[in-house]
């Protein structure tokens, strides 16, 4: 069995604090709606993309200075059809404090397919891959990480994505596994990625349609946050078409 009670009780960066500094805001007919100190949106403008790139460069550059430097400019995938970039933008300052890019296989193969061959059972399905997950150093990492993951999950569920794939380094692989991501085989698979400085990453997948039932069955501590809490500051369904990439100037 993949999950057990011990998994839920194990301390984890995703679940140690569930947005502890954001008090509930009561709205008409919606008790317990949580206001966040930032807004999560889809990146639609070059100005916001430039801010996203600066954050990527800073976040990755803390451990990999040369690689971080290479991320200061937008990548081709940022503009490509079939991708969506999420950003968390601080309400007080307007600064981008978190981001992730979501690749879909609507127009071309996912980047991860250059290092790993998907199971035959997934052929013909809508799949996505997470990439460039970055959070502003020193900001409230837990709340930004949670909100970005929830926004990504809702976006994928709404657009009928079947599976989410991610290539994760330690310790992020453990975080993803605690949320329901799993290895494609019995043993964890580690492969170097050309688009991630050739560093070995753990290959993991997530069943979007089964997630709610999984979280409920194992009494995951994030079930209420992910499924039953309304967050008005997660605003990823307005402002333009899905999977359009960031328009070029």
C-alpha cells in the first residue's frame, strides 16, 4: 500500500503550517473563506514574465549560480502555445514571490519525455509537466507553495488533465510524494535532465482525477485547504485563453 497513517503524521514542509498568518475572512454565504497576502494569477504580460524570470534566477542561483544566471531571460517555452505560467504576486508591493510553469502535451511532447518514456496506458491522454517552481527566498514559503500547488491542481482539473508529471530534486521529491505523486515503477527513478543543468531528478506522476478521493481516504492534513476552502485570491480562470503561453510584444 502506497500510503499509511505514518505518512500523514510525518512532519513535512508542505503540512507543518497551513497558511498560518492569513486569518479567515468571512464572506456572505461562505464561512471560512481565506484571504492570502498575495494573489495567484496566470502570467499574461511581458512585464510580469520579466519579474518571473528575475525570481527564477534568484531562487535557482542560490545553489546553482551559473544556472540561475541563465534563467534571467525568458525561455522559448514561456511563449509557446501549450504552456501556462502561474505567479503569486504580493498585494502590498506587487512583487512576484512565487511561480511555476506548466507544460501540456497539446502541441508537442513534454520536456520530460526526452529523458523518460511514458507508460503506454497514458497515450492519447492530456498530460502536463511542472517546471521552474520558484519561491522568493525569505518570503512565506509554506503559504506560497501551498497556494501555487492548489492553483495548479484546480487549473489542471478544470481543463481535464489526467496526469501531472514532475521531475524533482531532493528534498522536493519527498514533498511531492507526500501529496500523492508516485514513481512510475516500484523503485524511485532518477534521471539527469538537460533542461535542469543535467542534475539527476526523481520522476513522479500525479493522478488528477483520483486526488480528491486519495486525500480524503488517507485523511491528508491538506484536504480541507485543497478541496473545501474557498480562496478568492486564487484567480487563474480569467484574463485570457488556457495554455496560450505569454504573448510576445
